[in-house]
């Protein structure tokens, strides 16, 4: 986190005024990395899947959340210290103190457990007060006078459900129909104490996949049926057994471990996406939520969890089977018929939904931590995910080299690369700064560039260098970033004595 703050990935929000828990700002490099994660998600779940994508308001009228059940069910148990007044989310406090999971239990039962276990305020040791339900949506008013109540959305899903009739027509009345939305969500967390893991404002990427409940198959399931999944089933967790079972997506459906093909399909896709952004496979698992943990709309939910050094296992995505809950509730509340006519079957049906929902900020943290662990104290991102893909250096700050390096920078930017220029300090220090933030390639302009039009490319992993003709530079870098070209094939490798001479000249310059 110190590296992330110093190099412009993350900053606690509102530091000038003492800060506010549950909020983080993304700095320049953090914004680049976050956007690349979002684009990777879009590549996996929108572009490849042929999903429709919408963008709906974050501020939502109260009647939408009354129909969806969020006014009634979107609650956490909380209590306040009678001595210092500090509020606490009780499920987290009980888990920290006893290891017990009290999600879904009545407030009275949990309050009795606090007294039985002698759990007191972790801040001052005072006695905790009454346990009660707290709705974690942010409430506001729409328009002057406070006449219309609204809420900041806790999920992007409802914007999709209320637009279902238009989406059905635009999707050419086909099933399964995947619809995506990426945007901000808001939850008025009681006591966010886990850095980026528990935020009050966060970015979500969600997919609502509408399907015929009599046919929960996916036409591309065969492509993922062999994908191996590490599953922790709810029964084992309820018995206190942390026992993983590994099976393919196809076997998970056949054995009844996962409810149907569509759910297994998106478990497999979720795994592939998380691996693609740099999450190590050995740190990834899928945990089935117990009945008490599931949201009010869910019949079955699997959490994709990543093991972190700082927070242990954390949920980064949830794949929920929402049944027809949302469409049926909105149909009833609005008076609009949200069923569909399936022409071939000649029947009307209310679509069911599978929802893969991703917390981009949590994934961002996991990618950052994994890159730090793999880089031995520096950041080692997957190459095409690196915030800065290439740095351009003049070997010396004289002899026309900075001007030529500026031309190279503009060439690369014009070809779509995220490129930066650096001429401060020695060449060795510039390489070190680029390595620290995970830049995979550095291009150096030297005197030979002026004479024969070639530049050097330095590889982050091995510090090897090759010479490449300037007109070939964009094509070579693009192929290297996409792993279409091995580094030793990019051009003639510089010999050690040649590298040493260059670096010595750069240090003196």
C-alpha cells in the first residue's frame, strides 16, 4: 500500500480534511490499471459473449427498491458501543472474535450471543448496546422540497430489470440474453475497516443473463466443460469443514454440485477472466454461500474468492441464480407484463436470471497485491495490463537525444500505446523507476539512433536488450505485449559489454 500511494495508484480520499473511511481515490497509474481491468471484463463478458450493454442512473426512485425487496432486505445487523459510541457491523465483529458466521440470524439471537461470548467494543472495551437492523442504502430526495424519495443504487442490476421489455426487443427476442452494466454502486457501510475491501462507493461490473427456466443450457458450454473448478460447497462450510473439491464444469453439473449449465458456464468464465488479469490459480476458489448468507433474491450463489496476504480469503465476484424474482416483483408492482412469448415453444414465460457480479475495486487490490508478490517488492503485472506499457528515455539530455526521444514518444502514442517519457536522473535510476511500477518495456534513444535509425528495447523481466529499427518499433512492441513474439526474436540481443558501455555513458550523462 505504501508503494501504491507513493507511485500514484491509490490514495485515501479527502486527506486534506482528515479523510473518511470507506473511500479511496485512484491516482493516475491506478486509474489506468482500473480502466484496463474494466476493459478486460468487457472483453470477456460483453464483446465475446455478444452481450448488450447499458448505462443507467445511479440515483433511483424509492418504488424501484420497494419492488426489488431492497427496502426490506438490504440490511446489516449493527450495534453501538455504550461508552464511546462507535458503530460496528456485528457479523464482522463476531467473525473476528469467535470465527462464527451469524449472517441471516435474528437480531435477538445475535445479541444473546454477544452477551454469552463476552464480546465488547474493540476500541475502548465498553459494553455494546442493542443489536438492530440497519438499511445500508444511501437515502436522499429527488427534486426540491423533498417530495420524492430516492436512493443511491447498491447494485446496477435494477437498471437492467426495469428496462427488460426494450432489451428483449433489441436482443431479437433470443435466449439466453446477457445484458451488462458497469458503474458505481453505493452502500452505507456501518464500520468499513478493511481498506479497499469494504467501500462505501465502488465500481461494479454486472451481467444479467435472462434464460428460459425450462432450458438452463448455454450454447457454448462445450467450450468450458473441461475447465477445472475448486469448489467449497455450502454443506461442508455449515459443518465447519474447509474442504475443497476439484472437478470440471461439466462434472459439476452432472453431479449436481452446481444447479445447472448456465451457472457452471459463468463460473468457468469467471475463472478465466480472473486468471487473465493476473490472479494466480492457486489463490482462487469458488465458495457456495450458505442459505443464511444468500441475498433475498437468490436460490444459489457462488462467490469467487481470492486469497490475499493482508485480508485472507476475500470475495471478488458473486454468481447468483436470481430465478424470476426481480421480473416478477417489478411486473407486480408496475402492473406491466414482463413475461415473454417464446415463439417456437408457443408459450409465455417469465425469464429466470443468472447474475455474475464483480467488484472491480477488490479485483484491483488483488491484482496489485499479486503483482507485488510476483515482482519481489516491485510490481509485475501481466504485460498488456501494465498501466504504462512502455517508457521512452534519451540516453543523455543533450546532443539532440531528448528531441529524438520526444518524436519516438509521439510515434508510440499515435499508435495507441500507453507510453511515458523520463529523462530525470541516470539511465539506471530511470530503469529502476519503470521496473517498480511494472512497465514491461523501456525504449532508449542513443547516439546510434541518430546515425542508423535504431533504438534499444529493454525487457523488464531479464533486463536484456535488443536493437530494433525505428519504423518496426510499434509492430514489435505490440507483438511483445500480446506474447505473439519472444523477446529474443525481436531483434539482435545486445552483448554484455555493449550494454555496459551504454549504461556507463548514461550514468555519466
